[in-house]
């Protein structure tokens, strides 16, 4: 397992996944997102299969992947009452290389800038 970080901006419903985090799970071509409300953990699973629920990995010039999902972030807020401020957050998580999963405990997210 290795430590990785995720930046979440609730103003624009954007998640920034750094290249280092994706490299830790084998540089997948697609991502699947899940949420465990009982533990407030966001799960990001790497995949090489394109299907209707996957998100294609597209790097920007800085080597990051931005995923915009208003329904996902609003759902997390409603179910778990985390990420409630309109702000940017940083969350430290872990990468399970063998299972190609990134795990981020959103209950431990720290505000890095507010509106």
C-alpha cells in the first residue's frame, strides 16, 4: 500500500486525481467510483474495460486527471454530511496496488481554501 492524495473542489464539483495516485494502481485507462457511507470512504477502482459507468482517464498538461461529478459529490454530502463547505479539500488516502483501488476517507478531508 502507498499513500496518495486527492483534491476535491466542491464549488465546481471537481476531483483532481494526480498521476502518482493512478500510477500506484497500474495506470488504468478507465476509472469507476464508489462510496461507502458507513465509513465515509470514496473508492476509485482502476479498469481497462470501457463500460457505461466508467470514466476515461485523460491527463492534462500537469499530469492530473480531473473528474467532474455533481451527482456523486452532492450524493456524498446528503448521505454523510461531509464536504459541506464550498471549498477545496485535500484528502490523504491509500492505494491498494493488487486490487487497483484508491481509498480516500472523506471524513478526514482538510479544507485548503475557502470561497
